[in-house]
C-alpha cells in the first residue's frame, strides 16, 4: 500500500502538530533507549499498529540479543518472516548477510589476515569488519528503501550506545578502510587481478565490494537524517537513571542531526494501584513523569501502563499499541525540528546547533579550516562548513536554552 497524500497538511493531536508529506515516502521509525526499558515490545507494538492501518510493515531487530522473536512469539529468520496480515519480522545475522552479499569482500579480509600469519579459524572471525553487525542492518535498510517493498520499516535497535555506533558507522568504517589500505586502491585493483587469475583469490573484487558497501552506508545515512523519512523514538521507564540516559541519547542524536519525534514511557504503574508497598515508587514516578514532560517539551511523551505480566504475543502487543497511539496512525511524524541551522548577517555567519541537556563546561569547540569540531564526553561531531569558511575565524560562541550558537567572523 503506497502512502500517497494529495495535499500537505498539519494535524493537531493532543496539542501537538503532526506533519504529513504530500508525496509517497517510505517511513522508517527507530526505537532506542537504555537496555531493558522495553524497546522491543514498543517497536513490535508500533509495527503491529502500522500493519493494522493497512501499511505493508517490516519490523527488524538490530540488537544482537534478538528478543523480537520472543516478543512476537514467532521464530524469525534472517530474511523477512510473515507474522500477521501486512506484517513481517526479521532478525539480522551478520554471517548470513556476509555470505549472501559480500563473499568476495569476506575472502579479501580472510586472505589478508592469513597472509599475516593468522590461522584459519581466527581469520574467519576477524573477516567480519568492525561494526559489521550494525552495518548489516544499514545495508538491509538500503535494500528495502531502494526497492520500496515496504511502506513502513520499524527498527528495534540495540541499547543506546550501540545505536549511536550504528548511526555513526559510515564515517567510522570509511576511516577504517583508509587506514587499512592507505593509498592502495590502484595497487589492490592491479595486483588483486593478478592474484585472482593465478590463485583464485578475489582481492580486486573484494575491494570493489568494500567501496560499494561504503557508498551504500553513506546513502542510508542520508536517508536516516531525512526527517521526512526517518524518526527516532526514545523509550524510557519512569526512573531517574533511565531518564538521564534518555536525555544523553537525545543530546547525541541532535548532535548527529537525527530527528527525534517522540518519547515513549513504558511500564507506568497507574495511580491508585500497587498498594502501600509501591507508595514510595509511585510518588517518585509522578515526579519523573513531570520531569520527562518538561524536559522533552515540545516532544510528545506517550505512556504505556504496566501490564502486570510478561509481554509477548500479538494480543498483548495490540493492547500496548492501542494505549500508545489511541487509534492514531503511528507512522505520522509527531515532531520535526531541524537541529542544525546556518544564517548570514552583514558581518558574520552564525551556526546554530541544538544540544539539549548539557552545560557549557560539558563540551569543547574548535575550528580547523572549513570544519567545526564539537566534543561532548566521548562523542565527536565534525560539521563541514562551506569552502569559504576556510577564511572565516571563530569569533565567539554561546550556549543558551539548549542551542549552541557559533559566530564565524568574515
């Protein structure tokens, strides 16, 4: 079912503006958050709701723990597996993906390690590139986006740290390739062709596959930062440590330019339940829910009541999906804000970057040529400016109301 909407409009739901596109776009919705908060349940419930809206929907797991099969109560495969009407599920397998799509590249890596004296078993393990578990997810997404086979992709992502690794993967792997084969492109193609002819080792073909892989990774990242296609939804519990991690994740996602359109608070104990035993917890929960609403405003914050039991199977997932979206199309864009803006004045250029939940002492800022480099904790963002920025000087910067403003002097 292609989602074609005749005219752009803004819908208002619970005070929030919901945006629709005026032409068909596949929707990608990625769920992330601290481990154990219920990302898999929320992703599966969202996918089921989208399928019931009539969209051809695929829910995919990038979490190596692979609990999506348990949530759906259906054994999933490395290829899309039918789950219900309009709904398919898939759990990634890095070795399956390597064998199916990147045989020559895998042989290239194995051969290089074997030449370095690594035995066969260890070389087999090392032949999986750094981040390839996450990379296989990106490459499957590229396949589905290019082929337009599905209307909605729902991604059950790994815990926050691994998700950030996934989303920054294209730059990391490109850097890895450059260091692994510095200045060897021509030599690899020439010598690789000779080796392939004599020893049947596809070095040149493997290198070509590497180049293709990185090109696809870059293309998918462009799709992932397009707010008309991709939304990231944070999943949290009404607990202090979980909320703090959600805030950090939001900051990092804004730093990298990804659109977060909602927060889902899972396992909320309804007021009046829990008895005296949970009295203190309920009191703290009330404060945490207020903190979430105030901190993430203007993002919508959806609540999922605690089910009082382990959640698996389509019946319970449908109940959870109904409580989150209350019959509203889950593929809508609940919030859209560009976290990166550049404006020009008579005397300078101003770069505005949304970085909520930090203090000025929490980051470092430098300018090198046409790059701005921002460091927050162990996360780095390189912002590439127009070429003429080489001739601009970093005059000043200020942090106010969640926005970093950088002034570049002409």
